[in-house]
């Protein structure tokens, strides 16, 4: 690796070059991969709250909801089949993300995005035309495969294209597109639910083809990342690409680092066996815990089931979908806050502040529900009371949108050394999908059994994860990926997992001016 770099957590080595229009545009196009994930998250909640959809595919849930008005509000929608519709996608995405990791390595990132978009298109067509539950779930599995491929390749693509000091901002473009996808889905559901004739849900499901078309077409025009070109044996093209995306001819240092990192990574023959070695324990812990924690914030209770949830607390159909649109808007605009602050304030401050905000709001919302619905689930909300609830749910969503939302994808993607980066990314995506699945599958049953306590349950988890971040997550802002190991080495707890011999970041100076290990 090139020498002479200064590394200190909070400010790192800088390669020459600027944010070129070219790299900005490629990142925008690649980030649209987040649209398909977001559209899925948003669409199922609205569709499963539409009477015509329930009547056609889930007649029992429909009957229970309509005829048995005296029933406990908390349990109206509890149906395993209904949750399978929402959650089957995430199981498919989990499995697909492992396959995608191989495709991403062998054929490059863009073909993973292209393939994902294409499979997603077929899924959208199948769902829009669904005649029975089988077509519906098969379509959703295909959508899941698309999401698995996109979520595996897009964050890697963005991190590799971005200049180090803007890595946070450009990576969060992915999360921003997720939130735009969710909002678009909520708006579309709002519109299609008003269509007379009971086929509005078909439009909602079929319109998933639009974001799929965008990423499929977009991927065709995307250039490959320099890292991927080097990895696949095209060094000259890689160098030219680096010049183009950095807007300067002075790319030797960065190029040499990429080549060195790629060579070092080739020495590791079995990344999956390596990832469990003691020296990678800090990164492995984060790749498993961060996605678990992200889902245990309870965000998807709002994202998947906002309309159902708002119905539960007594809103009419229209008001339920409208509230989903409002939370969707808050989600998009609050994500922008992290786009502009993540490389300045750093990751930890956003995690901690967002965590406190979520805990407070969850306790307030749980308490507001218990005051009105009690444990029996019988009761009614006045307009003002309901508006209060929506307000606190929005403040909660905002807290998530500038902390665990974007950082749940960014941090795991930036902490792995290259030799185990692809394995680490697969672990992150699959654990995220597994827990998304678990929450989606369990939510309606949890609401029925835990009632308002569900909100306290998630608040408890946010207390745990916020404490965890405070104690165990070091700041990674502006630290070049190749030197990330020094951050762990300087940490009070993780340092004991890393011996001096494990530090192979050649010729790097610590912030106090002393030299660390030299080139290996
Ligand atoms: C999470 C999703 C969530 C979304 C909400 C993403 O980062 O992975 O599970 O629905 O944020 O904006």
C-alpha cells in the first residue's frame, strides 16, 4: 500500500480528486436500486388494508374484520396467511443475497443490479395479474430475489465509487431511495384505494414494474467500479475509470492501494472460514448485531402496517392511508438530514440522538394507546387524540430516518477489510432480511397478544442498542476503509481481539505521529 498516510479516527487519508458530475450521476442511478426495496416495503401494508384485496385473497380476515365489529381492536387482522404475503419476500431476499454475492464478484456489480431488476419485473407482472394466492406469493418471491440482488450490489457499488470523505453521503443515497420508494407506494395506495370496482390493488402491485424498469435500464448504462475491474483482471480500464470518476490524472496512490487491497484479498481463499477468526470478531459482531438492532427498532411495524395500525386505533380507511403518506414524507425528509450531516457529525452522534428520540416516542405512543384502548382493546380515539398519536409516530420515524435507517446499511458496509468484505456484506443483508421477515411475520400476532406493550417492547430494545452503540461502536467517519482496523485497535474493548501482527496497513502514521506497522 502507498505510504505516508495520516490516520486518526474522525479524519483520514485523502486521495486527490473531487466529486465529479460523472460519479454523482452514476451513484444516483445505482441508488435507484433502493427504490424497488422501498416500493415493496410500502405497498403491502396499503394493499392488505384494502377490502377488495382482502375479500379476494384472504376472505376469512375480511369477514372477521367486517362482521365482528365488537371484537378486540388489537386482534382484528391477525392472520398467518396475511403476514406470509408480506414476509415471504424477505425470506426469498435472504437466500438470494448469498447467490448475489457470487454474481457480484464474478460478473461485476452492474450485472447483479440488472439481473435483480429483471427478476423483479417478472414478479411485478405476476402480482398485478394474480388470480389466486399462489400467483400472489410466487410473484412476491420473485420480487424478493430482485431485492436480494439489489441490496447486495448497490451499497457495495456506492462505497466503491465514492471518494472516502463523502462515503457516508453517497452511500445514504441508497437509503434515501428506499424512503422515496416507500412514499411512492403509500401515495399510489392512497390513489388506487379510491378506484371503484375493487381492482385498485392490481395497479398498486403492477406499478412495482416502474422502479424495476428504472434500475434495470439504469444498470445497463452504469460503468463498473475500478475495484471490480481490477478484481476481474482489467487493470488498465480500472485506472481509466478511476481518472474519470475522480476528475484528475493524479490517481496513482488510490490505484496502487486498490491493487494492493485486491492482491491481499486474493490471498484469502476462504472468506467464509476466515470471517469467524478472532481478529475479525469486532466486524462480525457488528455485521450481525447492527441489522438485528435495526429491525428491533420496530420501524417496519410502521412501514408495513401503518394503514392497518391506524385502522386498529380507530382511523377510517381514508385517514389510515393518509397517515401512511404523512409518515412516508417524514421518512424521506428526515433521511436528508443524515445525508448532509453523516460525514461531519459522524455516525455515533446520529445513532445516539436518534435512539433517545425513538425511545421517548415509543413510550408516549404505547401510553397513549393504553389510556384509550386499555387491555381489552375496546375504545375509540377522538380526532385530536389520534392526531397526537400520528405526531409522535412521525417524530419516531424521523429519529429512525437519520440514525438506524441509513446507518444500518452504511456502517456494516464500511467496516470490513476487503478480504472478507463480500462475506461480511452477505451476512449483513441476510441477517437484515431474516429479522425483517421475523418482525413482518410476528407483528400482527404480537399486536394481538402484547397489545400496547408492543411499543414498550421495542422501546426496551432501543435502550439496549443505544447503550451498545455508546459502549462498543467506534466512530468511523472519514476513516479510509483500508485503515479501519486502527479504529478497532484503539477501542477500549475491541483492542484485545487484535494483535499488533494483525495490523497490515502499511506505513500508516497514528494521529500521535508514531508509525504503525509497515507494508506487508
Ligand atoms: C430498513 C427497512 C425499513 C426502511 C424504512 C431501511 O433501512 O432496512 O427495513 O423499512 O429503512 O425507511
